[in-house]
C-alpha cells in the first residue's frame, strides 16, 4: 500500500469539544495549525465517552465492545481507587502503533492511555501508582521504555509536580518536543489532559478551563516549532483531536447506595464490600449495572425502570445488553444507564443516593464540576479533528465523522492496514 507521509504526529487534547472551536480559532497556534488544514468540528465520540475507551477506539478504529476497553476502570466493587485499563494486554486486536512497529517504523507515545508494556520505542505510558507501596517513578519506568523514561525525567522532571495538572502536560510537551527533534519517530501519540482536569474540577465554561485552552495553545506552538526545527515538517502530518466533550453537573446518583439499601450489596464491619449481587460501575455520565446472581436480575430491572419513570431521579434511559452491543458498549453487563444532563453516576456506597453538588447554583449558571461518559447522541456533545501536512488536502471541511474513523486514516497515511474495523478511512481528506 502506498505510503502518503513519513511521520504522523497525533496530539490528543482530552475533552476538546466542538463547543471550543470558536475559541481555538482565535488562539495563535491553533490558527497556525488551521491555516491550510482540513478539519471536522462534528466528530461523534463512542459510548461510553470516557478517556480510555475513546483513545483505544482512536488507535484501533473499533468500538469498545470490539476492542475490549469498555470503561476506564476494572470492576472492583467497593474499592476506593479501582485499577484502570492501563496495559496493552487488555486491548483486543491490533493498533496503529503495533502495525507501524511491524512495518519497521519508529514509534513514540507519551501518556497515551492503555499502552503500558506496549512495544513502543520511545514510551512513557499513562499509569499511576495505585498502591501505597508503589512509587510513581518506578511504575512509569517499569511499564514504559526504561532508559527513555529515565532520560526524559532527568531532562524535564523539574517541570512536574507528580501527576498534577497543568505541570504534567508541561512535562509531556517538553518531552514530546525533545523526542521529535532527536528521535524523529514515524508515529507519535501525545495525550494532554489539562483541559479535562480543569473541567472536572471547575466546570465546563470555568475560567480555569479557558486558561487551560490557552495553555494548550502554547503547548501546540512548542510542538509545531519542534517539528519545524527537526527538519521533518515537509514530510510530516500533524493531527490535533479531541476524544469527547463534557457537561456541567449539579447532582450525583449513587446506585450502589440503593443496591446496598435493597440488600443487593453486603457490607462488613469495616464498611467494606463483602458480597454483591448487583453493582454499579460508573462512567460518570453513564454506568454499567453488573448482576452476579441471575435470580435478582428481574428485581434489579424493576428498580431501574421505577427510577426512570420519575425525571427528578436523573436517569434518562435504561439499556439492556442487546442495546448496549448495538451501541458498541459492553454487552456483558446486565444493563446500562444514561444520565440526564446535569446528573452523573458515582460508585460510592456512602451518603444519600441522590446528592446535590456543593457550591452549584443552577439558577445563576454557576457549576463547579463537569464530566463526560454520556451517549454520543447527546445534543451538542461532539468533538474535533484537525489534520494538516503531507498526505492531507488543504481546506476540506468534513460535515461529520466518527472517532473510529481516525485510526484507519492514520494507518492509511503510513501505508498500513488495520484490517476489518468499525471505522473507515477518511479518503476525502487524503491527497492523491
């Protein structure tokens, strides 16, 4: 297959929404990228629209049900901090970086989700120390490229404050820029999280979120400068994208509190889960309901539909396993719940089942939290895709596309093939 470019550099701005497009058009480095670029500001995400399933869909071209990353976290009932789908071994099938490696190309990935222990040449995975006896440095070194990670931390570790934002993204940008200049990888995947973090903590339209967009513009400028300084600009394709949007919240729904009160979750003397027959696995704007005992499934279903009947409970839809599979989500769960706008799900077992978020004033539009995980069919919930450089036509504006179209398009640019996938190659963007 003909190769259309020598280098594909993908920059994921986590939680970059189509609603941000007007703003980024005014920022100098996004303007610089958009000049002569092709783009889509109506990219449909996947379900559930959380970071790990999204980023795996981006680099496989498949929906979660097919690639296996159906949530951010594993099902670990009652655990305060469940483990995430950090490792490459969880992904079913191939990825763009696997195919690039097979073809003898050099690869790099910085904080790209679900890549721990992947065969990537220059690699710092997104994984955090989730045990009291673990250190962040040791976890990163063990799961990525040891000497590369060590060198990047030696050069730029002073920019970090652990894994806190915005400092972590500053570290990633510095490491990615250095890698472009010195390694010139054929495929680079960069994941920046500052915007998503600020929206989670302060709300969608908060000043903190707007400040993060400006910081992202500066980071984009540094990466574009590095590409030019490396001498590969004429042979490279730069892609900037988002993975999902987010929505402001005023109320948290704790399904596990209801299950506990209904005798479906057993709690020991120390407040820990000792047994469960039904359990809510949160995706924030949606959740999976797992049922371990088939004898209680009808009872659980009746409870769920009784909640949906009252809009004040915040549950918009109940999906069964067949409907979940049709949407590309986890068909192994018994049910999936979609929250109404303004509501989100927690796995908490404590407090009231429905709790208003503190410091939220809906009447005045003051929100202090936003999240995602909702259905891609939610109105105004689209994300963004921008492509420019070698192998890309200038000025093509796509009216619509899907997140699963991105991986097949990256592969085609590099002369690779992901095989039979859910997405398609965006041929209308590709230069002859």
